[in-house]
């Protein structure tokens, strides 16, 4: 049985969700971002109880198809920004189309109608949060960060960063951790 889970954004989320299913005595085949595959069908009462446990830690079972698709778009966006460092030869619309096997105009329209923002703005916000994270770590130069996230230049990254945050990257670096957002809030 496949169960779609909302707000899973990282490997820690996978561990937490795995633990909740394990504590409920449910055997799982696979847990990945946004999805749990169980070895058996679950009864309505079991699903309800698991959903209560998930909600306590910020997750939720998704029941309708459109919400599941939105969550897949969000997870693909996170994967694109966080897992494909420097590999942005393929533009995001092609990446998303290939990953979900659906036309990009359909995905874009659906996402905008439900989320109230475009996929492009969502992706930019994710990238900016990633830039913030990398700036706070202070392990990479702005050039390395720009390359890693697929920006054409440091100037392009800096301009977009300032447009979204109101700060230059160097000023933000001085502010540090206090201005970052959690990925599930983007």
C-alpha cells in the first residue's frame, strides 16, 4: 500500500516517519520523500492513528490526488536544488516533466492554482534558502555557490538574492542563522 505523506523534505524526515510506522507495528517496504510503501493494506483506523502521530511532528497523510501531485512537485523541487549540485544542465521544467511524466504547463497551472505562487518562484525561494544555508556554513565562496545552484553568474545570484531577501549575500552572511527559513515553510 502506498501512502503519500506531506512535508517530508529531508532524510531526517524519512527517519522520523519510518520510526512512527515502526512504533505502530506497521511493516514497510520503503520510505522515501513524500511516500511510504507498506507490505500490507492498512485499515482505516490504523491509518487514522498513524496520521495523528504524523501530525504531532509536522507531517500528514495526503488523501486527494491533486495534493499528492503538489507534494511530488515540492519534493522534486527540493531534490533538484539539494541533490543535483552543479548538475543543472537540464532545466527544471524538463527535469520535472521527466520525473513526474506529466506536461509542464499542466503541472505549472495546478501548482499555481493551489499554492498561490508559480513553480518558478517556489524554485527560486528554495534556491535562496539553500544559498542562505551555504553562506551560514561559510565553507564555499559565492562563485562556488552560484555554480552549484546553476546560476549563470555571481551577479545573477546576488541580484536574485537581494530581490528575494532585501539583503546582499555579504550582508546576510553577517546576519547569519537568524534570517533562515525551514524548507517546509518555503
